[in-house]
């Protein structure tokens, strides 16, 4: 019994001591809350801030947070670390939100009901509570930084190209491009930066991009399929416009089944792109406007396309016959209104070779020679006023006609005789055509030189040498009709 009484006394004393301690502890905790101090047991950034004022807690943890943001915040690596891109916290838009951190700490034991606050305060005092850093991430700055890396590591794909040399046609293989996915990389690094797991190290993943034109696409190109040459006057503005538009066609590869829009390929005829004013027809009147003369380029292309066995899918004739081509063989264009479009319906790719200088404009179409079953020619026949013209594409094998394809019938207006040299126009989008310079005497034996060779597919072309003209009459073995020459 004596031992039992002793044990009970010890337990009672212990309970009293614990009760006194708890009362003292709870009294201290309650005092902290009443005095606007942090709850007992709070830590922030590994530092004890319990019982501190907001200002004291800020001073206590500021140094720790500042230290964690002092070094590299993000380190990107390329090709297993062969090249690295380190960035500071400021460069990636990373910063600690001290106000948010202190507000979160201060709300401990103060954000609920009286019972909830008491329970949270006791729990915090007994078990402790860590207030984690509140981090701000400027997404715009992070994206700007990653885009700078992208500009450095990205490589555009290079299309395979055709080179024309004195000894033949060469085919250059294209190269694969690469691109950095900024959005995907941002998703990887964001949680690490917000969690202050610094420095955040991440490998750059590059996505390969294949060229649109591969060596396989161009290897069959081995010869000339068709060409057309027209002549233009010495008027500065019109000639310059022709040369700019022609350059935009040079070395354009058209894949099998692909359509080429003249307006899309050449682009808008604007002064910012070098175009000058020249006569055009607007609302039935001759006016000066930018891009006058470009219709001669589309018309020359149109004839080369027909002679190469390709298929026009959109074509409009002028209101009046043109001076540089027979009636029925022109194709007018106008920005946003009238386009010339053709499709490569051949089994293999073709490439355009186009150049204009010194009054001579030549467009050639090269492709796989076996794609053509013979040689194409164009015939026109005036079948009635005012004039009305029928156009045919004729396929020859040697001197034998194997196919005669009707294309369309064009009906042109005829200007009054008194204004024949400068007709009063009435078609909104076509342009008046100047009188061509006299052609040199025909030299049937002289071959037509091709445009000067270019090493790449896309650059500005080297204009072709001015070709010798061919006679416009057909050989006696073929039916007589007006036509353009097949070059």
C-alpha cells in the first residue's frame, strides 16, 4: 500500500507539472497571437520564426531566400552537355514572394473559427509547421529566354536543289532541320523552378523537321520539257516589274500533284517590294499603277506550262489581244482578283527556270523527259469576229500528229480604228501592252541558250542569256497555224 501511495503521488505531481507546463505553453502561444506574433512552432526556410513579428520574420528568412536565388536558376544542355545555357533567376523571371510567404505564416492560428484556431495553434506548437517559400515566375520572361535559345539551336531544313552546269544537271541533297519545342520545355522546368529546386537542369530535346523537297523528288529531273520566250520594251518601270516577277519564279520546284499559284509565288506587287508604276487598266481606264507588265510574265509562264505538258487550272485572257503573244495564248493576273494557276499532273517533279533582262523574258520547265510522250506545240485559229480564237495543244511524235487537244475559245474586244494604237480598255484587271521591240532576223539553226546555272533552288535567279528567236511558221510537214515556239 505504501508503494502504491508513493506511485500515485508521483503521478499526481507529474500531471500537475505537465498541466502547469501546458498552461504556461498555451499561455505563451495565446500571448503570441494576441501580440500579433507568429504562431509558436512555425519555421520558414529552415529557420524558426515562432514568436517573431512580421518584420522580424522577414529579416530572418530574407537572407536564406536570397542565397537560394543567387546562383544559376536554370541550366539547359544541348547534345548531352556539349553546350550549356545557364540563366540566373532574374533571366528566367523567378523571384520569391516574401509578402505571400509572411501572410501565409501569419494566418496560422488566425484563419478559422475559435475552435479551429485553437486546434491549429496547439498542433503547430506540438508538431511544428514549415511555411514553404511562395515563388513568383514571370512566364513572359521565361518564354523570352527560352526563345533566345531556340533562335540559336534551331536549324531550318534545306530543300534538295537542282544545279544547272555546262556539263549537265546536278542534284544536291537537302538537309534535315531541327526545332526546339519551347512549350514542352516550359512544362518541364516550371515545377522545378517554382519548387526552388535550383539549379534546374534540363536537356534540350530537338524535333527533326524534314525538307519539303528531298533528293528523291528531284533526281528524275533530267531535261527540258518546254519553254517560251517573249520580248518587252525598254520602258524602265515596266521592264523592272517584269524582271522582279520573273525572279520570283526562278528555281521553283513543283512536286507531282502540286498546284502553283502565280499570285502566291510572285507575291503582291507593292512599292516596298521594288515594283514601280507602269500602265495598267483600272475600271476601264488606262492608269499608272504598281506592277504594270507582270501579265507578260504570267503569260510567258502559261505558254511554257502548256508546252511542258502541265495542266492550267485557272487562266483568264486579256480584254484585248496582247502585243507580245498571239491572241489566245495570254494569261492576265491581278493582285487579289485574277490568278494564273497550274498543276503538275506529270509523274515526276518539275523545276522552273526563269530570267529576264535586256528586253528578253524566258521561262523554261525542266523535268523527267520520259514523262512526255512526244513534243507539244500550240496552235491558234481565228474562227470569227471580233476576233474569236480557238486554241489547241498538239502532240507530235516526230512529224506525226498523235493528239490534238482543244483547250478553249477566247473572244477579244477590238478597239476602234481611230484608237487602235492605244485602245480604250474596258477590263478592270488586264493591262495595256506596249509595242514590242523589233525581233532580230530568224536564225533557226541557233539553239536557245538556257538560263545561267544556279547552285540552289530558292535564291534569286541569274537571268538567262537573250535567246535567238525562232521562226513562228510551222514546218511544212505540220499543219499551218499561229503559235508560240516550243523551246
